[in-house]
C-alpha cells in the first residue's frame, strides 16, 4: 500500500474496507507521511486500545461490562472466577473481533487460551463479562465539517459476541428495543 501511495502521490487514502487489515495499516501509513482521510489514526487507536476506549466510554458516561487485561493464564482464570461466566475473550488490541470467543467454563477458557491465543506481556488478552442476550448494533456515518451527512444503522441477527465478519446483519435495523 505504501509503494502505491508513493507512486500515485494521492492527496490521502481511506482505510476502511477489509476488517482488521486497514486498521493495522493506518498507523504505519500515517507515520510514513501518508494522509489518512476519514476517521483519524488517533480515533482508530482509541477504539482499538481497550484502555483508551474504556476511558472514552467513562468520560461519555456509557456503561460497559466489567473487563480486564491479562498477561498470564492464571490472571485470566482469577478474573473469570470473580466476574463469572460467560466471558468474552479477545486480544487486547483489536477492533474487528478476530480471534474472539465467548467461553462458558474454566475448561473452555483453558482450551481457548492454550490453543487459539497467545498470552504474554507482549500479547495480553482482554476478558470482559459477557452479557447474555445483548444486541449488537453498528452505526456507520459520513460527516463533513462536524455534521453527519449520511448514516446507516445495522442490526446483528445473532446476539452480541459473534465476530462482525461472521455475523448476519439487517439493514435497516428492525428491532432495536
């Protein structure tokens, strides 16, 4: 992508379609001087970094499930023992939900952490209390000079916790109550 940007010399690039990949590319392109159009690199980072996102939700007085970040498997088990199951387990720095799993027992947690996730200081895992029956809704909007000019609200058919790339969505949303 950087090679193409250097060859074409665009006024900027849009990083949106493609799930996690464009989010991962955004910071590197930005650091190399490529102007990112649309959502700022800082806003992408705030949404991907669980600590920054939680702080933003707190400042906006938006409730969120209990969560914590772990660098050892033992810490993860301790959190689930205290918060209870089911729990949503995912890498700490990811927006798309890739490698995310809802676990309902110590056995499922152990199996997931030992086979599908790396847990270390370099690769922490975030575990959130999963809210059974929760509805997942997506809002996409286009703005100009601080005003929303067009938007779409999509409703997931499945309950929250299904990776967006694997979910069925209704557009327009049908049951947001």
